C-alpha cells in the first residue's frame, strides 16, 4: 500500500474540519519557520550583497509556493480526482481557508495586544 493510500485511509476517519485545521496549522507553522528565516537571516548568514541573496530568495519563494500548494491542495486533489468527491474537496479547501483567516486574526490580535503595531 502506497503512502497516499495510507494517508487517505487515515484522513477518511477524520472530519473535514479537523483535516482543514491540520492543513492550516501545518501551513502556519511552515510560514512561521520561513518568517523566522527572514527575521534572523542576516544574523545567521550575514549580509549577502551580491547576486546570491536575491537568487536564494526567489528559489525559497517558489519552493514555498509549492509546499503551500501541497499542504493545502494535496488531499483535496486526491478527493477530486481519485475519489470523485468534488463537493467534499471544495468544502475542505473552503474550511482550510477559513482556518487560515482565523490564524491571521489570531496573529494580528497577538501583535495588537503586545503593542507592536
């Protein structure tokens, strides 16, 4: 049994809301790690005053887009094409989007209440 088949069997037992929360949480954690890299990058790697800095940024940007797409759209694509559950796939994307918007508001609330805005 392949990885995606095992993952699909596990996810079939969970509610769409829980799957969406997990996807959104995974994406939020990933974004936090990339944000940490941007925040502390100069301290860790020093100034990069040449061609390699922008190149690294663009590669990271494209890779981040791919990882984000896989985290958010991977399972809905399986539902859409393999399982032929179009409504369930669309609902999962919508629920994940709602969780991501919720995380945005949580981060904004933390920033606001800490007085960093």
